[in-house]
C-alpha cells in the first residue's frame, strides 16, 4: 500500500477526445492537494479510436503518475473498474469517468472527508438529470424504486460510480468473486460508512455516451438479478395465484352446467385462458432462464478481462 496516495481508476472506452483534458483537470486538482499524491490508472476497455495511443503519450509525459492497462477487447465498464482496482496500490482508491461528467474538483472535498471523518467511502449522487432524454430519467427513477423494493441491497437514487474508498473497502470489493459484476450493487453490498455528496448533472465533455437504451436496460436487469431472488419468488406466486383462479373458475363452470344445463359456447373465455396461461408460463420460464444463464456464466470461471498491454508508472520515492 502506498501511503498518502489516491489511485484514481479511469475506465475509458473511446475517450481519445477527452483524456487530455481529463488529465489536465486532475493536475489542477493535484496542485491544490499538496499533501497527497494522485496517481492515475487509465484502463483502455478495447476502444476503437486512438485512446490507447493517447494513453501511451500521456504516460510518457507523466512517467511518475500515469499507469495504463489495455484490454484485448471491450469487456465493459465493470471489468475496467475491476482491473483498475486490482492494480491500484494507493491508500485510497477513487473511480472517475474520463468524460469529465464527474467533477474532478470534488476530489478535494472527498479527500478532506475521508481523511478527517469516520467515513470509509465518500460517494456522489446526481441530483438533476438535465441534458438527458426524459424517458431515460423516467426509467431510471422507476428502476431505483423497483430495485429498492425487491432487493436487499439498496441503491441510492442517482448514485454514480464516482467515489473514493479506503483500502479495507477496496479489499472487500476485490474479495467478491462473482463474474456478473454490478458495481453499484457491490459497492452497497460491502457496507461500510458511506457519505453521499450531491451535484447537478454535467454534460459530457466530448464524444458520445456508449450506453444505448438496450444496453442500459440489460444493465438494469443485471442489477436486479444479481442482488435479488424476489423475481423467482414472484414468478411462483403469480403462477400459484393464476392456478387457484383457474381452479375456482373451473368449479364455477361445473356448478353452472349442473344447474343451467349444457354449457353455452364459451370459446372466448377459453381462448383468453389459454393465451393468458401460455404467456404466464413463458414469463416465469424467462425469469428462471435468466438466473440459469447467470449460473452458467459464473460456472465457467472465465477471467473478467484479458490484458493486452500493461504499463505501470515509475516509482518515485518523493511521490
Ligand atoms: N466505459 C467503459 N467501457 C464501456 C463503456 C463505457 O470503460 O464499455 C467508460 C467510459 O469511457 C466512461 C465511463 O465508462 O469513462 C462512463 O461511460 P459513459 O460516459 O459513456 O456513460 P454515461 O456517463 O453516459 O452514463
Ligand atoms: Mg459519461
């Protein structure tokens, strides 16, 4: 562990146009934090643009400060964060996006809080979503509500990955072996004392968000499935409920036939029942399938990322 060092892990996917500005901002923050050293661990998550080239240039420009890891392909932000954590040696570890949507100057307050208070984690929460499509915000709000209703692991609404953590927290996160990594959930699952700082949304510096609606939707499902088995329970309850309803309806039909004679042509209700039940079964099967899929992936024990290039910054005793 490196004393008085904050390792800042930066997952980067097609960030060639933002990295330079990002590093400049970090240096500006460093100037205001004389007592602590900020080291950067840039993780190139299989970018298709010049990101790796920019990283190499930045690393040779700041040989004592910048390390970079480069994946063999795009493994996703979760994998990039994990790789960064595994290579972070600082007394504190921070995660920050490369696109300057996470204001670097907040590091000052975060560092201040984590050193002078009992908090083990200082995290951030976005309190507005300006500049984001309305539907996306709506779905996000609904999602947090649903998650916190059915999952034991609560997620603060608008919580960002942007945070600073002490060594024990990082060790705890690294001790979780799962391959389906939903960081927002893992961060919450490990516990510790967390302080949330709030800030309004800031639009991306350059480039584009790499999250399409479907990608976000999958990520949301991933979060629910990784931390809750309520959907499975729900499926069995709904199944039981419909079975009871069908049974009662069946009894009713028998009695009605006995009293009023031969059945009236009842095909519409029959059709509704058949379709309804079919749909229900598929839904429950789908939910079960999702979980089996997760087990399948976990079971393979594949590495969460593959490194193609690693460059660690030089150790400087004065650092
Ligand atoms: N990112 C990544 N791998 C991916 C997608 C994104 O490492 O597959 C990084 C990206 O470079 C950025 C951060 O994760 O630093 C957040 O991504 P983005 O800004 O696209 O998401 P948003 O801020 O819109 O949620
Ligand atoms: Mg962003």
